[in-house]
C-alpha cells in the first residue's frame, strides 16, 4: 500500500551520519509515493548536506523524473555547490 505524503509535511531524518541519512531518505522514497517532498537538512554541516542532497535527489529523479524535492539547508553554499550538478528536481531554501 502506498502512502501519500502531504505537500506541507517535511521529512527530517535527524541522523548525523550522512550515509545513514541517505539510506533513510532513499528508503522513504522507495516505500512511499512522494513525487513532491520536503526534507530538512538544516542541522547538518555543509559537506554532509551536499552529499545527502545530491545522492537523494538523484534517487528521487530516477523514480520521479517530473518530481521535486525542497531541501531546507543551513547555508547557501550548499545550493551553490549543487547548482553545477544540474539536479533539476532540487530546490534549496536557507
């Protein structure tokens, strides 16, 4: 059974290990219908947030090419780093 994620809900992994955060978010993407989702990584440092958002945006794009992920981040540097990767499904909010 698929569960619909309301657009106003934000997924917050609260996991400091970036590999575990990627696993958590990717399993969420696999398990639930979440074509449009919001994830809060504002508690992570810049490098970990870049890694997690890049890996999970890629996974999300594979399943939902027309979908979007809104990432809540702690620094605009994360958005600047990822803009050159052309992740068309990722939006970043500081």
